[in-house]
C-alpha cells in the first residue's frame, strides 16, 4: 500500500525519497515509453535512479523531480531511460529461434527469389547491446555462404541509446562471446589490437546491421515487409492495451509469410488473433485474404 506522499521510506537511504517521488518517476517514464513500473518496482527504481543522482551531484529525489519538471527535463529523459531499462542478453539466447530462422525463414526467402539475388529483411526490435542482431547475422552467414551477394538487411533498435552505441561498435569481451559456436567465433571475430580480451566482428557481418535508437511508443521510421521480427522480452513491460497496439503494428510490417519471435514469458493469445503458433514462442502471420 502506498504511503502518504510526505512520508519517506523507513529504511536508512543515501538519498531522501518520498512516495510522491516514486509515483512521479513511474508516471513520467510510463507516459513517455509505455513501460509500466508498479509498486513492486520501488526498490529497482531507487537503486537505478540513485546512480543518476550521484552523477548529477544531487542529494534528494525532490531535486531530481524538479529537473524532470523543468525545461531541461527532456534532455534528461534518455539518461533516465538508460538507467531504468533492463538489458539482460547474450548471443544465441533462445537458440531455437535462430535454428528456425535458418531452417524456415531463410529457405522461404530464397524459394521466392527469381533473379538469383534474395531480398531479406529482419528487425531486432529491442536489440539491447547487440547480441541478438549479431546472432541473426551469424545465422545468416552460417546458412548463406555467399550472403554478401544478396540484399540482406537487419534493423536493430532499442530504447536505450547506450546499448545501441555498444552494439554499433561491434566490440565484445571474450566472456561475452563464449556462447558463440567456436567455428563461427573463429571465422567472424578477431581480437582488437592493443585491447586485451576484446573482440570485434568482421566488417561483412557488421555491414548487414543498422543500429538506431527507437521508442516503440512513438512513430516507427521503418519500412517493411520484414521476413522476421524479433520482439523478445519487450512488450512484457507494457500494459495490455499497448501490447495489442504494438502487435497490430508489427502484423502490418510483416511479410505475409513472416514470423514473429517473442520472449518465453510473452503470450500472443492475449494480445492478438492475427498470429498462429508455429513453435515455442514462434508465431506466423495469418493472412487476412
């Protein structure tokens, strides 16, 4: 149960914070990103936003709230988003999705080509620090030996600009790349000169991917049709109405034979009747013809 807005939390804390501060931050981020932060997220909000207060040399959340309410609040929003969003990922996470991508999506794309040069479009919507789109690119390279001859583009977007910048760099630590199969790792990554245990992807792999910051609540400057869209562990943070709205927009951007990949905790049946289950968290578009 929420306390009175004038009360502060009882446990000793580095920064003074009231219930009103929690509610303001939750509403502020919710209206701008669609992310729902309920009462059960109070500890998470405090822990992550405390880093911003330290960086800004503030002593209370009331000061931070004043910043957000001021004309400078728009400039702070990206930093706030970066602090609050979760970016748990690894290469080839939910590997069955990439197996399906290689066996079904790519084979369908090549079957429909008539000029010897396939057109393939894939969107990683919620790419975090880039492991997902690079896993997609590696899957393509593994299944299409002459991939550079074809018209292949992977769009990688995320709300967190810091994560997008990291993905764009194509640089990862030796521990990051452990989940990549050795044959792929040795073929498409090389150590960075002068930087211990840091590896970078080959230019031909990086060239397939375009990284951009994108708020799914706003306009989507993207063009379909996409052969596949990865929307994994993204809409779980939205309320039901926004989930349905986003899935509807995703449907319109998919090719008639396109596939949607969701996270293991996301249930398509509660959001849309426009997709059929094709496998575990794999959904095929149902044509309206």
